[in-house]
């Protein structure tokens, strides 16, 4: 399973409908001054990350773990329990 497939699966389980919605949540967790503007700026980079043309930003690791309530090991490698217990 690719990174994009795992992110899509986690998004479905958490009720996140778009990557933009996910990016806004990530930037809110990062306490960005304007999460909507930052999400808009990161949109094309995030697409490249999902296609594995670029590495996933390390700054996203903790917010993604918190949003999905899974380990980064599962997000990146598909290892560990994929049980999602959404608690945003």
C-alpha cells in the first residue's frame, strides 16, 4: 500500500473529505498563524509528497499522528495497527 493509499484510508476512517481539509487540520495542530493560507500554499507540495516524489515533511509527523491517532510508522510504512480512533 502506498503512502497516498494509507492517507486516503485514514481520511475515510476519520471523515476527512479532502486533502485541503487535512492540511488545514495539520496547520492548526502546528499552531500556524493562518492555517487556511498555509494549507493553500502547501497544497502542491503535499500532492508531491503523496505521490512520493518528495519526502513527507517532518513537521507533519506529530500533527498526523494526533489527527489519525496512529503511529507514524503506520503512516509511512504500513506497519503497526491501522485502527483509527479519531479524536480531533
